[in-house]
């Protein structure tokens, strides 16, 4: 994407799955341990931008001793700058390290996965600053209480009951005059008859917190960060058609009625898909890593 002839970088609140955000490093020395390498690599490459992950692997037994690594950036622009600046450099070892940017095969497509709330907050703090955004809870409702009232005439065994919380909130970016709504629902089953009041109370707090976290993540999914070449930041709000910016009590009740759906587990499908990547290095043979 270009603006006024100057390249821009686009950053979404999703798990980076583009090969243009992924660096492959090889010919890492066998001197450091695998436990020490991630920290050293993080120190070197975080200078170019926020990192999503740094993963280090030992070379195959048939290859010479050493390690290779996969580093994921949130920004393709940052990954490109890092590759250009660090390829064939010694970094923290005596021999140069190969650094290449991946290129995704056109036929391969993966659905973007949402970042969890902690990752969303880390990304927001990096680009907007700690005081550049806030969250405002609009509605936090205990749906398990509603279930109990509906079943007050029937003796429902404890093992068939569950705690449910619904949360509606908005993420506010004052400097950009932007508000992004989000909803989240969490459920925790109560399966043991011997669970006491304290255990139930702790589960209620945990379920409530999880609903809020999911709503925060949902709100951030509608935001796209645009980083200009000058370093300035812009924000694009991209609402989904099925999401309503509820404000009134009636609208919130309608939203609650249609919000019973299955949530994906955090982190599902985040494993690297090495088979989907090729790398811009004629002399590099991926079979060496098998």
C-alpha cells in the first residue's frame, strides 16, 4: 500500500500469518544453547519492530551442528527492514548468519486468527502508547443467573450447570477519535457436586475476566494500524456487518440473544507452516532442515 508515493505498513490485531512477516535464519552457531538463542535474537531483531514470536530449532542430525530460527513480526515493513540490515551479518557470533524473507505460495491461504487480549494490549501499547487508548465496559451480564431463574422450578443437578458471562465494551482511541465495540462470552462448567461456595466464587471471577478479555480482543479485531513511511500512525476502523455498536439496553439485550456461538480456543492453529513457505535464496536448500 502506498500513500502519496510513500510506502506504508499495515498492522492488524491478528496472528501474523503472512510470509512477508516471517524471517528464516540459518547457520546459527552451535556454541550458544537453544535456551540462550531466543533472547539474543529477540534483542537484535526487536530493534526493527515489535516481534510476535522467536522460535529456535536444532539442525537435523544429518546436518552440521547448529540451529535455525523462525522470527515473526507484526509488520511486513519491519520484517523487510530487518532482513535487509541483518542478512550475512555476524550478529552475536563469529560467523555470518543467513536471513531471508519468506514468500507464500499463492495457492496456500490460512484464516487469520485473532490475538488474545494480552497480545492486543501489547500491540496497542507499542503503537499508541500506554495512555493512548482505554477500554470502557458497557455491559457485563451474568447469564448463568438468568439460566438459574429460568430453571427455578426444576431441580437441575450441579454437574449440569455452568457459569456464563457476557461482556460488551468499547476500545477508545482519543487521539484518533475512534471507538471500536467488542463482545465476548465465556462459560465454565460446574461438574463437581462437592464444589463449595469459595470454589464457585473463584470460577465466577475467572469466567467474568475471560468474557472481558474476549470482548477486548473482539474490539481490537476491527482496527487496522497504518504506519506511514514518516513514522506517523493512522487508524482505520473496519466494522463487520454482523456486529452492532449497541448502546441502549434494548439493543444490548438483542445482542445478548444472538451472541451464543462457539469461540475458538486462544492459540489454536498458531503453529508455523514451514511447508507453505519458500525463501528467496538460490543457494539455500530447504531439505537441509528436514
